[in-house]
């Protein structure tokens, strides 16, 4: 019918009314009026497009909202009470936020940089409050190209905008741009070549490729160590100890209180020295396969506060209302108060002590492949020396530790008793031969 009738044009007043009704009203930007509580903030899209980067910079300069001294409320998940753990701020310090009013966690990077309507986990959609699923925090971080890491990189680029590649590129002349593009292409080709060289290490012993010396060392140590069943069990037990103590603020307070009382007694008896920087508060450090030296730190912390850890687990075994947790505490006590656990603990302390020094040296920014090869060679010589001549000192150290903590040490000449296997199928060897 449109071809038979001429379309009527809208009046000027109607056009003006339509434009005014569809025009969106934006929030005014004022640094002093920025909402700190992540559960009450307006969306970034509510600000004028010309002000949004300034809003983002202001929030990034203030940092994430982390009320560390707040008494976090407990809620039931099934039959267990759970709550937000302030230690998570240390583990995810540059993005994790907490809203007291909503009792929920938020991600600062994703709030600032995620597009409207983006799909993803609870952080991208709104907030997170499932405190029994702490692993969701790491899941949110994800891999290198995850939504969170993309948002994080955008935040970093925003704070370094004058150094950002796009800004620099716009300032250069056409010839400089062509030169830069040629240089960048050559760099990528070199990196690709080195990556391919790294793939033939097994076939050619002279081919070397190192992406990050210390990170490669950490991953290699963890993989090799866990191939030994006893050491894999050691790391599993260490993780269980950290999880059980770290899951409750009450237990962490018990551990700190017990260690403080022992330190006071030791100072009064003259067993330890006093001074600035000495006898600091120590707690169990959580290990991570990808965190440099974390396993070594966990082992050192457990050795230094071993008796306090035993006391905490004895309290859990006796007073905990949950029978499953009491049983788990009893099982862990039996494991950690065994000679084999203490032996493996001190053995890995010595080995990781050598590799930790190597890791610290490899983390230097000016490290190169030649020095790295030399450092690895020296560390291998140290480990071989420990293997050849370190047995007596290790056994003496383990025996002293067992004596001071009332742990029964076996006679090295007796037959080793294997737990959990048929003894008819196991070759009989002495404890000395086994250890």
C-alpha cells in the first residue's frame, strides 16, 4: 500500500521529543563520590563514555575493596558453616574484592573492563558467595587468554597508557612504523625458531630453550618428586594440613597462640635468641606447583611449628563436632608423627634448599643461558655430594627431631615393615637399606 500513499513526515516537534526521550542520562564523575563498596557500585556503562577511562583509573589507583579486619559472617552450606577467608586477599591481592553489605566477593578488573552482557562465571555475571568452593577463585582467573586475564591486561594498559604500544605507534612517522613492523616480525620469527628448538631437546642434547629458568625448574622438581610415591604422599599430607588449618580462623588463631606460648617459654629458658626481626609469627604456608619455592617454604614452616600443629590437630580430634573431621585429624596425626614422614620431610628440605638457591639466582632479570647452565651444574654437584656423603648428617638430624617430639625412631638394623601391602610379595630389607 505504501506505493499508493505518500509517507507523512514527522513534525519537527515530534522529532525533538523523540530525541529527548531516547537520550540517556549519564552519571557525573567525581573522584570523591566514587562508591567503594563493590556490591553498590553503578555499572561503568552508566558513566559518560568520555569519563569512563577516568573512572577506571580512579578505581585502579584506590585498589580493590578489601576489608581485612571485618568479622566475616558465617552461613550454612549443608551442615557446615563457611565464610569468606581474609587470607584470600593475599592470594588474589590485585583483583579480589569483598562487599560487606552483600557478603559476596567481586572482581575489580572484570567490573572495570568486562563488556555488558558478557557470559562467564559468577564473577562475570554478578558476584560470588559460595565459600565452600574456594577453587572457583582460581577457576575465575583461568588460563592466559581467559576473560579475567583479558580484563586485567586492559587495566594494566590503561594505567600505562603513555607507554602503550598503540599510543607510541601513533606518534611515529610512516618510516618508523615500517621499521618497527620489520623489527617486530623478525623478533616473532626468532621466538618461533627458539620454540621449535625447545621441542627437540630429547633428540639433541646441544639444543637449549629457556622461557623462564626458575619457572621451568619449579615445574620439573614437582613432576620428578611426585613420581616417587613416598614424596607424593608427603606433598599430599602437607596440602591436607594447610587446608584443614587454613579453613578455619579459629584453628589459625589456635596455631598462632600455641606457637606464641612456646616461643615465650623458649625465650625464658634461653633456647632461642631475642632481637629485631627474630621470632616472627609463623603459620603454615600453602604450596603451589607453579609458585617458586612454595614447597620449600611449606616444609620449613611445618618443621619450625611442628609441635604446635600437632596440638591443634589433637584439639580437632578431641573436640570437633564433625566426626569426619575428627577421623581425618586422627589419620593425619598418625601420618605426621611417623618416622617415615619426618625422614621424607627433612630429606626434601635439604634437596629443595639446594634448588631454592638455584631458583633465586635464576629469577634475576640479567640472567643468561650460559650462567644458567653453570648454576645448574653446580647444583647437580651439590645434590650428588649430598647423595654420597649426606646420609649420616640427615639421619642424625631426623633422629634429633624425633627425640624432641616423642616420635618413635626404628632400629636401622631391623627388617623394614611395609604398610598396606602383602608381606609375602615384598622383598625383606632392613630399615637402613630402605631409607
